[in-house]
C-alpha cells in the first residue's frame, strides 16, 4: 500500500509543479502591456510586463535551485 501512496505522491508533486509553471506562464502571456522598467537613476526601458514576470519567476527558480543544491551538499558531508 505504501508503494502506491509514494508513487501517487510523486506524480502529484510533479503535476503540481507543471501546473504552477503553466499558471505563471499564462499569467505572463496575458500581461503584455508595456511598462517602464527602471534600471538605475534616470535610466528606464519600456518592455512588456510579461518579460518582467517571467524574469522574476525564473530568478526565483534559479535561487531556489541553488539553495536546494547547497542544502543537499551540506547534508551529505
């Protein structure tokens, strides 16, 4: 019975990750109006909002991946 539960839980986690990604991807595609993105003092660029949303999502994924990689490395030592 526990093998079935572990298998189902693993598929549920993978499916939820895909659903989470699809939600944010569609959210980014729907927000296509241009916004001013300020880099430094008096420097701005007009880009679609979807690039800002997708960029923030990707940065979060990269930082989370690095954190999990580092945490896993400390546990194995």
